[in-house]
C-alpha cells in the first residue's frame, strides 16, 4: 500500500529512466534530507548514497558553504543573462577559473544548464565550424555503443544506448557509433588489452574511410563510460584512437560530465587517461550538483570561426536563458574553492586504491563476472556462468533485483544495461564508509544469489 505522498507522486510526476508501468505498483523512494554521504527517507531511514545522486554530488549533502554561496548571490543578483553582451562577475570569474584548470588550451567557455545541453552544443558548434571553414559535407559525428551523452535530440543521437533510441526515431542521420571499448565483453580469446585497443582503432579508421573522411567531423568519448556500464577503457585505447582522428582531421570531444572535477583522482578524466581532446563538455560535479550548470570549452580555432560567422550573419545565434546563471556560477566558484582548499581531488586519489581493492574483491562472488573501475567509480557485471560469461535473460531483471536488495540494506546504487551495477559515491566518502558501501553491496549480491535459486533462473 503506497503512502499518501507516494500516491501523489505516482499521480503527478513522470520519472526519467523508470519503467512507468511497473512504477505504479512500486511507487517512489521519497527522500527528505541528506548529510555527508547519507540521505534519509520520509521515515527517517538512512541510506548510503553510493551513486552520488547521479554521479554528481561530489561534496556530499548539506554543505553549508555551498548553501551560503547560493544565498548570498540570490540576495545580490538572483538573475541576469549573458545575451546581447550583458555579463556578471560570477560567470566571468568562473570562465577564467575553468580556463586555468582545463588540461587543454582554451580560448573561451560557453555555459549551459546541463551535460545534455553541453553535448548538444558540441554538435551545433561542430557543424558551425565546418560551415565556416567551407566544408559543408564534413558533418558526421561518431559516438560509441554504450556511450552516454545526454537526452536532447542531438545528444541522444550521440548516445549509444538502445533505450535512448527505441521509438524516439533516433539517432538522427549523420550520427555513427563505433564499438564499445569493453575488454571483458568485446575482446577475442587471448587478446590483450593493448591488442584489443589497436583493433578498435583500426575498426574506427575503417569506419571513417568507409564513410569518407571528408564527411566525418568529430568523435566524442567519455574517459570512463558512465551510464553505459561504468566501463574503463582498455590499456592504450585513447593512445591508439587519437592518431586516427588526427590523420583525418576529426575533432575529438571529451565528455567530462561524469569524470570531470575529481572522479578519477584528477581535475579532469582526460588527464588521468592521457587524452588530448580539442574540447571538453562538463557539468554535474562543477557545482557538486547543488545548482544546474554545464558547459563546453572553445579552442581558438573554433572561436575565430565563430567570430567569422558572426560577421557574416550578424549574431551568434545560439544560447539559453540560464547560460552562466549567476547563482549557479557562484556555487560553482565556491565548489572549486573547496576542491582546492580541502584537497578533495588529492583525497579522491588517495582513497581510490582502497575503493578499487574492495570493488575488485567482488569478482570472487559467484555472480560477478567482472568488477572493475578507476578512481572512485566502478562497475560490476552479474553473470550466470563465470567461465562462459553467459548472462541471465534480461527480462529477469537480475541487476535490478540486486539494486533493490541493496536499497533494503540501506545502500543506493544503480543498475545499468547488461546486468551491470554501478558505484560512484561522493568524493568526500571516508574509508570506513567505503567499507560500509561494499559490505552492504556484498550482502545484496548474496541475497540476489538466493533469490536466483528460489526463482530457478538459468543462463539465457
């Protein structure tokens, strides 16, 4: 029986990434407050937030400095915009700060309200650039299977997940998808990570040549894949990919929406993986998710093209009402100040070995085929047969059941496509809380194993 609040929810809200039919029976988990890495439901029950919300609340919950930064800016200037040459101090200072932090040369910063908007902007700017350069045919953009880049029409076309395309009439024409760089699932028998990376680079080159290099404009990739399964690329992957992109003048976009601002123990994931992209997309941990804010970096070549188009057309015809919102910008500045002052990024790097040891140990569980991550992010894959890697029927919802058991144990994690379970806690998690997280996840796996036996489930 659903509570009054839960019933009101079911009758009024549409929930993203939810089975809306099943949801009418199960109802929501209604959270009321949070502190540190813990959130509390309306009955006061605590849950360790093992997903940092949606990969984003890096400083945890109820950080008073971020609340005060928002309050002060709300009192001073709650809103103005950046249209038609208007500006304000927080946006200017934040752009300066991001230029200094970025691991690549940056000429300017363009702000959005989300990662989806940021990647949508990347698509438009890529097309805009090639029109400015007199290359109107060079417009195709390559994402990757299981890559996740957002849900707007363009960013969902970049995304390589079936649920984001099925019955949405997506992807749009001109959006391609290269292989997912998942060694556990994609490598041939005996193929090393380095050899697998070389093969994927060769396959990417074949795709570009097949499509025609004069038509391929950009390639977008997350340093570590998020919603596609929390998948770490194989050794040498980006080192093998980047020369192919350079050979055919294909713009390289790094989607740092999840990996940016400390998740991999560096300011940006590109640094941790030795990537050298032309542009970065960012959002989420920029404000520790306390305010919606995202954006893209603009290199000098792109900026000059944008200027040229403005002279020709009379304006730069792109932007949204909340681009560089003053309250969001003020919160972002305070967030970065805390990252620096409290050495949050360094702390994440120091805690990562312990986190990854506890994650890797789960591979000993009978249900777990792979448990792998980087920094303070990781994913595990549930299999029916560890030797053959065979899985359960997707309709059985084994990973979803595991996540439900975890919630009953007071842990919030997330199930993803392919019977994978993702873990991505706030960067401020303590070592003892890391242990609590994995102890509870281990118990959830045990309960899932018992449930599988009770249901008589077998490999698909």
